[in-house]
C-alpha cells in the first residue's frame, strides 16, 4: 500500500485496486475522486485507446452550522479542497498511471 501526502489534512493511498482519500476534516465533509474512462479512436494506430480522467469531488453531508466553529471548519475544508484540487491537476498523469498500475509493477 502506497500513501501520498497532499496536505497536513489530506492523503491519497492505493490499496492495489483503487485510489482512496483519507482526511481529517470531519465526518460531514467528503473528499473523493470521480474517475471516468473514455474510449478514444487513435487514427494513427487504428486502435481504440482508453483515456482515464480524475476529477476531485467535495461534498458536505450532515449538519454544518453557519456560525462559529462550524463556519470555521467549513472554510478550512474548502481551503483544503482547493489544495486537493491543485494537487490532482498538477499530478494528474502520475495519478492516472498509479491508478492503472497501483503496485508499480513493471512489465517485462
């Protein structure tokens, strides 16, 4: 199992089958990935290729008060999501490779 640090509050890990997000922002906040696969026809090679895209997801489920500590936690979660989103964009190709080859197995 490989774990990568995104921020002090967010980590990404692979269990060998998929990528998962670990965070300590609170139970009411969900950080996750939306992974889509598109089939693309390669005109040069005359083959269908699969293109993976990874997009970050942020949801609030449950109660989050609009005042005091609740609002502070919501602001903090949004700032952490922005950092998560930047990380996904900056490391997209590496994350797709990690998703496709989670154990980093080298083909002989």
